[in-house]
């Protein structure tokens, strides 16, 4: 891909029969905060056969926006929480507001929360790990009290994440968003019934993705989700280009080839898993 291609969005893929769900995206970061732009993003996703998506919060304002967006269109659901790097902002007012948001009918998950040991040494404003751990434990408790799935952000912190889940007691449903581990973490997830959500990183061909692709190849079908994490992590061969929910079928097709199974079967399994995990059929219309 030439430098001039980086601003060119990936082509809209042919829809996969039966449709697909984007289990984790950030519609506000995709520039969709205005109603007309949001409609365009959702319509592009619909053209590619994306039937639903979970837009996930980064900070408190993002959580409030996600809950609003989920109330405006039947294709959108929301996850609310504070990103681990923003754990310093989890004061009493933020806790109260997140608890309020989890009671809304189309808020289907708590998160993304977890641990991020990548940014701790690269950003001065990143919350230290001890603060992240405390905030993560609070999100675990909120997920259990609200009965909602917990969406986990895990960046270079596999052992710490598992330690907190074991120490605090994991919620009934746990989703490792943008699964980044190898076969050993996949084995632990399978043992506990924790879902693994694969993004464009699972399609990368670089040396760092070898263990991740091995995990993706062998993850149990009933624990697999697919996501974009848009506007980030655009899948191969479009890496570096702008990402949106409409791109998720590209990831599904790559994963199906990796797993040596029919595309429609993987898409159907991931769709069932998302519907079950987030209880999408139970949500009222906006």
C-alpha cells in the first residue's frame, strides 16, 4: 500500500449471507457525533450487511453519547465505562453517572475497562497501573450488580487481567475486546467461558501476530466475536486506512480462511454469540 492510499477507505465488502455484528466500535471517534454523519456511517454498515453494532465508551462524555446513540437507531447498542488509561477520572460523580447509564434499556455492557501497560510508560496522562487496577475492580463489580457483560481492554497486561478477574470474581459474561493474547490466554478464556472478540489485528501478517492468529484459528466457535474497534485497527490488506463498522466482513472472511471454515458459518456463530452475550433480542426499540 502506497502512502497515498492511507486516506482511502477500504472498499465496501459484499455482504455475508445472514449478516454480521460489529461487537465493538467507537462511532463517536469515527466522526459520527452529528446525526447526519451517524446516519451515513450506519447506512454504509447496512450496505455491507452489518446488522448491529456495540459502540463503546472511552470516557464519561463518550459513555453519555454512546447511550444517546443507542437510543436513536435500532442498529446501535452501547457499552459504558472508562478506558483504563482514564481511570484517574473515576470519581464519585463518574461512578454515579455510569451506574445511571447501565440502567438504560439499550446499554448492553460495562466497559471497556481493564489494564493497559502499554501507555503507562508512553503517556504522562495515563493512569498508573495501581489506579487502573482499582478502577477495573470497580467495573467488575458494576457489571455483576447490573447483570451486564464486562468488556475488557487488555493491552500488554494478560496476567494482570486474569488475576483481577480471579480475585474479584468474574461476571457471568466476560468479553476480551480486541483479543491480543496467544494460545495460553485463549485456553484460559475457553476454560472460563470468556468470549474472545477478534479485530483487524487478528488478520495482520507481521511476526507479532503469529501467536494471536494461532489463538484465533483454534478458539471455540461458541466463544468467538468479531469487531472493528473502528476507527482503529483496519484489517489486512487495508491496514492503516480509515476503519468503520462496514469493514467487519473483511475481518470475518480473513478469519474464516484462517480457521478453514465457511464464511457463513463463522459469521452465523459470531452473530449468535453477540446476540447471546449482549442479549440483543431482549432490548427494546429506541
